[in-house]
C-alpha cells in the first residue's frame, strides 16, 4: 500500500495561500487536506465552499474536504460544486442511514467518501457504513484545533 501525504491547509498563511499550496505541491504532497469547521460540532470556525472553489483554481491535486460540522448533508452539494475530490463526514454528526444516502450522492458525482471517528468513540460506531465508505479517517487528536499533540 502506498503512503499518501495530505497536508492540511489549516496551518497555512492565508494571505498567500496559493504560494503555500505550491510549496506543498513542490514538496511532493499527494493531495490537499481541507479542515472545515462550523463552530458547533467543534468550537472553531474555518473554511467554506467558496474558499474550496478558489483553492481548486490553484491546484490540480485532489482536494480532501474533512467536514467537522453538524448536519454535513446540508453542505455536501456546495462542496461537490466547489471542486472537492473527497468528502469525509464524522459519524458523530450523521445517522448511518443519512451517511449511506450522502455516500451514494457523493459516489454518483465521481468523488470518494470518507468516514471519520473521534478518538474517544468506539470503532464499532463506523461499522454500519464501512461498506459505502471509500476510506476511514481515525482522528489522532480531538477535532477543532490545529497544533495538538497526537493522542
């Protein structure tokens, strides 16, 4: 299995985001990880579809959009339209039935679907959706803050 590097833009200098993305491209990044936070599921507020659309114009690398938000189903369409290649939803924010519905929509647009799990959640929590998830993101920190020490 090939290891893929997906640097998060959360720690980038947003005043020159295009140059920051170019730097990680030149360093060999395989994709760009975009942490989306809503100020509800996690206490911080970050990026939305408009910024993802702008990022899409600056890179051909796949965009891995990690939705750390309540009710992710309300934003799947806008993030697809913005140019995402992968969309990850937290199992804590969506029912398995709704996850399955959204994964079908995501797949119908040619994107990959990820399921994410917070560090304190049991792995069994994602079992009901593993058959429709293309990948699993097991959080190694509590979501919502950059620069944390790994758990």
